[in-house]
C-alpha cells in the first residue's frame, strides 16, 4: 500500500511542477507542493520503518529471545 501511495504522491508532485509558472507562483500552488512533499516524506519514512522491521524480523527467526552465555558464570 505504501509504495502505491508514494508513486501517487510523486506523480502529483511532478504534475504540479509541470504546471509551475516561471515567475510568481500562486500561494495555493506553493502550499499544495509543500503539503504533497511533507506527505511524501512521511510515507517514505513509514516505508523505511517497515523495511527495517521486516529485516529485523527475518534475522530473529529461530533465535531464542535470550540465550544463556556459554562459559560465563551467572
């Protein structure tokens, strides 16, 4: 889902930028671009967290939560 939303936001930003005037962009366009970029940044952060969680989860499979130390006194 997140990757679809990221692509959608990137397309909206590209479309908005293609309509961007050479001089004096209207405040509404600037606001819209700021909002789209902020949302894209948030979605990218979520995607990074999901990837990190997935990687961490795959490393933990088959490994006990706490292993006793071998050769170490308790």
